[in-house]
């Protein structure tokens, strides 16, 4: 599994990922899984307290929910976005 931003996905060229690839932007996450593309939209964050660790929080939550708990990938992404949002709403030392 790879978590990539839109710029990083441009390096893939015409290669189709075998497994799961997640491309993030400021308002949606694209998930390539099983030959299908799923788009999960979210409300952009206008202001936040601290962005330290939000990406790591997203990745860790995704690994936990999808790989450990065996949840559906789209549902795992939605839950992971919630965790990342919580990370943005507090100082990293408070979590």
C-alpha cells in the first residue's frame, strides 16, 4: 500500500498499480483498489491548530483499519480522514 499525493502519482506514468494506491488532494482522496477507482470527498480544512503529524495520523489509521481490522478500503479512508482532522484540531503534543 502506498499513500501518495497528486504530484507523486504523476511519476507512475501509465503504470497501473496492482494493489492499493491513494492519491490525496485538498478536497478528496482517490483510492485505486481491485482495478476500480473510488473517490472520497471531504470538507477542506480552512483553519487548524497544528498540522504536525496529520499525514502520519492518516497513514497509521489507514494501516490499522484496512490491514489490521480488515475493513473496506473506502470506509478505512473515511475513518482515517476523521483521525487526521482530529490531529489538525489540536496540538500534536495533546493527542
